[in-house]
C-alpha cells in the first residue's frame, strides 16, 4: 500500500470517527457493545497505570 492509500484510509477513519461521535451526541443510548468497549478501555488504562507505578517502584 502506498503512502497516499494510507493517508486516504487514515482520513476516512478520522471522518468516520467524527461522524460516529456526532451521532452519539444526539443522546442515543450506548449499545451493549459500545459500553463493553468503554469498560475494557478503562480497564486497560488502569492496568497501564499500575504497570507504570510498579516500574517506578522497582
């Protein structure tokens, strides 16, 4: 894949994410999938924070 294709893909994904965000702001309830993704990403952030704290302690 050439650089221009990668750029187009990144642009497309950014635009799609923006559209999804706008839809969410219309106060639609979160789907079970979205709620699960948000919970898991929070969990990952906590684990990363714990790992960083442990590496500082060592």
